[in-house]
């Protein structure tokens, strides 16, 4: 009896398609980028707040 396995994802799809590993990495990087954007915005607001406080 022969076992069948799903084909390995070797990036052998059509040109321009991402492999599953590349898709996972892209998803992770997009999440990380969004988190960094939120952090930068928080720091920007804090800088404005403290700049105003130091002027008093």
C-alpha cells in the first residue's frame, strides 16, 4: 500500500507567487511593522506632551 503525502511547498508555483514560508514571514513582518507604527505614534505624543510640560 502506497502512502500519499501532500506535495512539498518548494516555491515551484507560478512565477510571482510566494511560498508558504514567505507568506508567513510577510504576515509576521506586517504585524511587527504595525506594532512599531503604534509605538512611534505613542512616543511622538509623549514627546509633544513633555515638550509642553517643560515650557511651563
